[in-house]
C-alpha cells in the first residue's frame, strides 16, 4: 500500500498545537495536545520505525484508512495507533464509523502506557532538537568513529573526553544520531534523566529492540 498522507489539523478548544521537526520524515509535523506529542516522540525514537504519518488518511479517495492518530512502518509491518480518548482528552472519531472486518487492526495507546515511558519521552524531547539543528551537517563519519570507539560500554562523558579535539556539541549529536538509528543503545534513557553519566552501548542483533520503549 502507498503511505498515508496527513489530514489537516482539527484542534479542539484549549488544545495546544505543537510544531516539531521530524528527523525521520525530514519535515515539520503538527500535533494537537501533549499525548500526541509524546506518542510522536516514541515513534521518532524507536529504531524499528522507519516511516510514519500523523493523522493518517489515504491519498486515494477509494481506499479507506482506519481512524488513527498515527500510521507507522514498524519492523517492516504497517501499524495503526490511536490514543485512548481519555489519554488524548478528545472524543475519538472511531465512533463515527463502524469498523469492517477488512479494516486493519488499530492499537489503542492508553494514558497509563504513556506514563510508563515518561523517562524515555522526556529524554528524547531534549535529544531530538540536536538532530534538527544538525540536519544540514554530514555527521556520518564522526558517528561511525563514535560507534567504533564505544565498543561494549562507555558513558557520554567518556565519549566526549575521548573526542576532545572535536566540538563537544557535534560529538554529542553524533551519539544521539547513533541512538536514534539504533546503532547505539542506552537502557538508562528509560529509567533516568539523560546526562554525562548516561551509559551507552554498541547494539547488535541480540540487543537491538530491547533497550528502547516499545511502540
């Protein structure tokens, strides 16, 4: 199937509209409310998610899409995600049309599930702007050097001190880019705030997918 396209924003009174740069999409996305923002963060930070679309709709009027907050291509499979009405603070459009047996399954994300990943979300809310700021730079060579040096384990502080001859912000951005694409992993991001003591590991086939919040 062709990727969905984003429907126009329909915001309820009192909802906050968030404009954020999406590194995986290389464009700005508009999100309504904190819960949509947090779910977006989880998609952006999930290495297995390669593409996604907010407020997904079909570009072909003859093809029906399920009512969802996001569509994503996750680990090669199409998934549809809808915030629970209580989590989003709005009445779901899903009540407007009865689903047919042929409709794809829509995963419902509860407020409790978002809360369980609060450390992950807060950390990536602070990390993703690094990727936005460096989107025009070619950090691939530096990123490869960082991944090679990290080996089995290193802290952010140890990485920055090893690459002391390179601007610390660029080194940090290279680390974040490697975490973003799954080349590096850090379970610390799920349990505590990101800082210079955060432990970082090189990923492999057995560990990738175990150290990021599922979505």
